[in-house]
C-alpha cells in the first residue's frame, strides 16, 4: 500500500515537473535576454530534477552524478552567457 502511494506521488511530481518545463520554454520565447537566461537555467534544473526522480524509480546507475553535472554546467553556462551578453 505504501509503495503504491509513493509510486503515485512520483508520477504526480513528474507531471508537475513537465508542466514546469513547458512554462520555462514559454518564458524563453519572450524577447528579453534576461528571460531567456532565466528560462535556460530553469530548464536545466528541471531536467536534472526529472533525472533524479526517474533514476530513483528505475534504479539507473550514475543518475546523481549526471544530474549534478547538468546543474553545474547549466549554472556555469548561464553565467558565461550573461557575461558575454554584458560585454556587447
């Protein structure tokens, strides 16, 4: 009973994360650069979070390492892109 409830909650969380990803794609379509930066950062965070949840559900190897790398590279990429845009 408890494992079924946990599985249902995982699926509800996955659906909520997918909706959040769609919202970040919508944010990226705005004309300002700041909204694009925020959306790309949010999208990389949600991909990493989705990988954590799916990896935990299906016992995928190295899912934590990959999600940490996605979060760090997404953050560094956002900062680097902001620095390049600021110079122009």
